[in-house]
C-alpha cells in the first residue's frame, strides 16, 4: 500500500472513530430530583412569614383575586363595623377594637348572589412530609350568609383543588369571631385558597383575620366534662318569679373537623 493509500485509510479511520465516539458518548448527568428540577424548598420560618397575616399592614404575601370570571370581585380590607347594619364584625380579632384591620366580602350592591372573592397564598413547598397546622379566625353573622371555603390547590403535576374546610349558609350565624384549625399533610407544592361567596341578600358580610401556620398537627381541643346539675331541695315557701329579657345577637358554634 502506497503512501497516499495509507493517508486515505487514516482519514477514514479517524472519521469513523469520531462519529462512533459521539454516538456512544454517555448522557450528561441529570440533576437530582430534590434540586432545581423541583424548585427551591421553603423552611418553616419562611412558610410562616409567607402565610401569617393580621391584615394590619396590608394583605401581607396573600394574593387578591386573579380570576377573569365576571363573578369575581376582591376582598375588602377594613376596620370598624362594615357599612351594612346587622351583619359583619364591629371590630377586628387581633386588637379587638375599631382600629385594627380585617378583610371581608361585602354582600351589598353591586355584589350579587353567587359572586365570589378569592385570597391565595404563595406556593408552599416544604417537601418534608410533615404536618402543618393552618389556623384562621372568621366572622359570619347575618341572615343572608353565603359560603366560606378553604381549599388546597396543588400546583404541580395536576391542578387539583381539595376542600379543607367550609362554612356554608346552612351553618349557624354568630356575632362572635370563631377559629378554624386545619391539619395539612403536604404531598408536593401547593397553595391555600380562601374563597368567600355572596349569599342571597345584603346582610351576608363574612370576614377573616389572623391567619397563621404552625409545624405539626393541630392540637385536638379537649371537651370539658359537664358538671351534674344538683337536684333542687323542695321547700314549702312560695317563691315569686320574674322573667327578665334582653336583646342579644344570635350566636352559635360551628364544629370544625
């Protein structure tokens, strides 16, 4: 084989080696599943900073309605009594006076039955498979109450909404602030959404205040053991009776599961 032939063979061998070398080159190492492909994890302190809110300094990290639905409107940040009599709180829960703020849905015109307001948290991604305890105070007083719903929106893999708790118009109206506690087991990134729905009249303002989140399951409140009522002793003396009445706002308790 002459010199020219050797050069041709060498060139062909180099080309083939380069080609197969590129073909059998191992794939680049992928990032572990717990790194950038899953997003940044949030510590418990970061989650508390994102979710905890008294509404005294605004809406904190909570996001007002982002729906384009014509039925959607915004929560109102307010202090003191709402503008409609016989519904809504007279003061906030945090300070217990008319200088503290809360947020509420206004059920008077231009709102109409079935319209709603949403408040959404930032995306939460703790990725530690530990329970979280979500707490919130709410006020639902009036004869035309709609619904108040808290649900979990899973934002990765599937857009799934899971109702965590709800106050519906069939529940008992109360002029008092009441607390709801919800134990949440994260299975991936999610948001918490609070949705207030207008009832069938203008006496249906629903308010919320003092949102917080804590590590672990929510504690189970112990029920006090009732004290037996003593049997009255019979006496021969005639006792005069007097019935005294006073005006009170209706009250009731909602059992939260």
